[in-house]
C-alpha cells in the first residue's frame, strides 16, 4: 500500500506499539514523527501540516476530524457505536464530514479495507 508514487507517508504513532511500524513499512517510506510528539498539542500541530490522515486509532481520528482534516479511518469488524454498524453500510461519518470509514469484511482481515484506502488515495492524486 505504501508504494504510491508522488506520496509521502508520516507516522504519528507513539508508545510501545511503535515497533509495529518497522514490520509494516516494507518499502522504508514512512517517516517517524514520534520524536516530535510530547503531547496531544504536538500531534495536532503535526496533523495541521499533513494533507490526509489514515488511522485505526480513535483519538487520532477524532482529533483529525475535529480539525476538519481529511481522515480515513480503518475499522475492525467490532468497531464501537461511534462509527455506526456495518449493517448500516455507511462509509462516511456522522461526526465529521471530513472522515471516511473503511471496514473489515471479516475479523482480522485487513487486506480489503487497505486496498480500498489505497484506491481512494490513488483517486485523490490523479
């Protein structure tokens, strides 16, 4: 997914889970911004300089959405009520007009929503 020409990816991920970044970044194309993040204010400052946010993390989704930044939210099949239910088949969000939802079709399987995110990004840059 991260091998899209004319794009640059940045990670806002912090904490122990940061180790997962190395496993996901097969092309070495993600710039780690974690050293610049000491507070939620720092995260908001960094978001303000980005064109698009892609996240599975709820706090980041809410922050980007509240800032009006375009945000693509990847949701597990067990996503909570804030993101509506899969049965409602909603791909946008009631809370934030700038948010798009990409859902797992089956538990633990991220290939479909990641493919949909990649397609969405490619459509944006064409």
